[in-house]
């Protein structure tokens, strides 16, 4: 009985010292026993233990996930062309542009906005489209006011008689003046008509366009933000 206990202890000790299940180590452990019968019994138990041993299964590391481009960056990429067109318009306005050169910039914005309208997917993008359409409308209204101003003052006498600004009623620009809340003053020498100078009117209309473009950019910059984080003072 004692020999069996010693045999089991030796076998356990050998197994613990050789966790890899090395058969040669087990055989040497068994051969170290003095009695032949113990050695035979040890070898039998070693064979059984080796047969029952299960090889360790190594976990196969998962392939690294390919990071997806952030939604905000994708949306910004879709809007690159239209905002480039708007930026070009603002640049020529700032440095000074002639009426004839102004029209192609409107056409370019109209084309690019049409393409962006089709590409827009997110709610913020669609709202941005609406704001950019408002800006495009303002650019067009500025062109119409400008054309009316050119036509009216092409008559030489009007330059002197209506030096205070383009008379809104006579020139047919009352709708534009009201729409953009353009400040008016007495336009003629008699003090009968009121109107605005070209510079004042165009500056006001273009400022409305700029506000719409800025609001559209803010919408796209806010993509991915939670409602709580977008609130003023959130996180304080």
C-alpha cells in the first residue's frame, strides 16, 4: 500500500515538473524506482496519463479590425467641392469682381451644389444643402440687383437725378430690398423716391449668403456630436 502511495506521489511530482507531458521525463521517473513491479506499474500509469492528456489549444489571434473612416470625415469629403466653389466666390467678391465675371461663379456653385445635393446622405448634410441653396439664391438676387442698377444708370440723366441710390419702385427691385432688409434713403433730387446704392445693396445681400454658408459649415462640423455635448456649457 505504501509503495502505491509513493508511486502515485512520484508520478504526480513528475507530471507537475513536466507540464508539457514529455514522455522521456516520465520514463526516467519510473525507471528511478527500485522495484521492478513498481517500475512496471509506473510505466503503465504513465502511458495512461499520456493518452488522456489533451494538448493545449492555443487561441488564434483575431485579425486586426480595419478602422472605418469617421462619418464626419466622409461627410467633409463630400462637401469639399461645393465649399471650394463658395470660397472662390467670396474671394473674388472681397478683391473686387466685375458683373460679367461674377456670373460664371454663380453657375459653378449651382452645378456643384446640384452634385452635392445628390451625394448628401446624413440629416446634417441635407440641412446644409438647404442653407447652401439659400446662399445661392442670395448670389442670384445680388446679380439681379446689380443688373437692374446697370440698366437704370445707363441712362445718363439718371446718374444725376438719382444719385442717392437705385429707386426701388422705378427699378423694380422692391422685392429684393424687402427680402434682405436693405437700408434705403432718398434717392432722387426731389426727395420722392427711396433706394439704395449698389455697394450698400450688394454688401447686404452677400452678407446673408455668408451667414448661410457659415451655418452650413457649422452643421457639418457638428456631425457625430451628441445633443448633450452640443449644448452650451455641456460638460462643465
